[in-house]
């Protein structure tokens, strides 16, 4: 097993909002049995529980020949980035429209962010990633030392 040369975890507050929200939806589904929206409240409440369990934190870690980015503790969302596919890296910031989570940015590229605006912009052969982190200098140093094809 490879020893990680880089690992950083950043915590976000979103789970603290989603757990109570799921309880509200589930309670409404139980307390309003004749209400037609019950059939919306129940599945939404059920879906929010594993979603909340999947976004307590965002971990970025070296896994030998690739960088592994994943939310946790429930490993629902993750991304593998092969070091040999990285063509450039730079420190950056997400904007207000980029927000948090995993989604396509209006600037072009995928955003992976749990909290804050600091990020590392990773340009791959076929896509751009905005990886949010509160350790952008450390991640940038690691990528510059590890990715063989940086320009």
C-alpha cells in the first residue's frame, strides 16, 4: 500500500443544514398523512439523509499515480485525477456563482468545493477542474512536484 504524500481534509457546514431539513420533511410526511405533498416530502426526506452523510468533508489525497478527491464520510461522490493527465495548475478562487458542491461552472470546468472560495485550478488534457481547498498552497506544491506533464 502506498503511503500518502499529500492528504488534506476540509470540513463544511452543509450536513448540519441537511440533517434537520430531512427530519422536517420526514416529520411532515408522517404528520400530514392525508396531505398530497406527503408523497414528495417522504422521498425527499429519505434522499437528504445519505446526501448529508456524504458531504461532511472534502478530502484530497495522493494515491500513488493519481489524486483522489472525495466527499465523506459516506463515499458517494469522488473523482480520480491521473497525474499524467494534468497539463497545468494554478491557485485561483471560485466566484459567487460557482458556489459549493459538484457542478459545472459557467466559466467552463467542474467545481469540487465544500466551503470557501480558495481553489486550485487543475487543467487536464480534456477538462478543467476547480478544486476548492483551504490549503491551496500545499496542494499546488504537491501537484507541481508530482505531475510529470506540467507546462
